[in-house]
């Protein structure tokens, strides 16, 4: 129910205000050599109320997911301790070798954007066989796409998504998070974004 309310809210905002352009102080570079950054002087109040991009590319994908996770709020910490715009768990940041305390993660938009990209790269590598096998299939009236798979991995972890897909979407393995959002919800909501430009890398390197 909570997930459905968030989805309805997003479309109501999009209808009322239309798609937002990126804030003028956002700087995104190309993906060459894994350089991806945002201005450290980001306007947090502007971000908090920004409607996500609607282009079906990687930027649209990450902004839509960030809106769902936190309302696009870099400083958000939820009741379970998940951090920032993309609501990272501390265990995921540890895997990415990011010290969230030492690096002041919650106050560093650029670092949060890098962490998201690194996690997408890593999840694409972990789920590379599932992406190759299931991308473009319809299972139980649910269309499976690469972007949906990666979004679901952000929600529930790549291991759980792997088990769900390999079971051909068995409802018993359609795990929920603390808000009741299921793997299948993210597979459906974030389908058909073109994220093919993002490489699948087993251990993406962090760049200061």
C-alpha cells in the first residue's frame, strides 16, 4: 500500500508541475574512466522538491529511483538508518569501501552519486547472467527488463533478485522491504530504462 501511494504521488506531481530540468549547479561528466560527479554546493531545498527526470535513460532511471527512495533528499536518514538520496544501507557502503562517517556521506551529494553508480556497476556484474537470460521476457504477466532487475537489486539485494528470477518469479520469493515494497514492484515500476551504457564491473573503483 505504501508503495502504491508513492507511485500515485509521483504521477500527480508530474501531472501538476511537469518534468523538472536538472538544477543549474548539477554537473555530470561522461562515464569515461568512471568519472561521475555533482557539485558540492548542491541546493538541498531545491533537490527535495524536484520532480524526477522522465527521460528513459540512466539519468532518468537514477532520478526516478532517488525520488522513490527519499523524495530526492540527499540528507534523508530513515527510521532504519538508511542514508541519503538512494537510501544506502551501511553494509552496502562497506562493500563499496566507502566509510560513511569518515567521508561525511550524508552531506556529500557527489559521493552519493558515485556510490549509486558503483553499486549499479557491481549489481550488473553480479546479475549479468540473469540479465542475459531474462531481459525482455514476460513472466506471470510481468515484463522483465535490465533496468527493472537493477532497481530490484537496489531494493532487495542482487542475491534475492537472482533467486526470484531463477524461480521464474515465484511469489514465495518476492521479498518485501520494511515498507512492504516487493521485488516485483520495482521490476514493474523501473522497467525499460536504457542503462546499457553503464558497464558491468565486479569491483568498481572509487575515485576521490
